[in-house]
C-alpha cells in the first residue's frame, strides 16, 4: 500500500474545525425559523430531546478532556438546539 502524502501545513484539526462550524451552523436556520414563525408543528420533540441530551454529553466530554474546539462547537450547538426544543415545548 502507498502512504497518503499530505502537505506539511495540513492538520486534521482543520477538518474538525470545519466539521464543527458546519454542523453547528446547520441548526441556525431552523432555530431562527422556529422563533420567527412560532411554528414547531414539523419539529420532532423526541429527536430534539435526544439531540440536546447528546450535545450536552459531548460538551461535558469536551470539558473533561479540555478540548476547546469541542467545547465551543457543542456549547453553541447546545444553545441553538435547546432553543428549538424550548420553542417546541412552548409553542405547542
């Protein structure tokens, strides 16, 4: 097998940062739409309960291992996902 040759400036951290930015940003349009329209009819309560729980655990994990990108990404994602969950409960 041949070894993959990567540029010297390449760092897997940049892939992690890009993934964190994209997956965190993915919640923003839904959160803004939910709060703007006050409609959560098509939002799954079970999915957001599970997602917020999982994000909270990722945040705790990031804190425990001291991984700043993991902490920041999951803290922001938690705020966005939790706001959708709160709206789902509040706007029933």
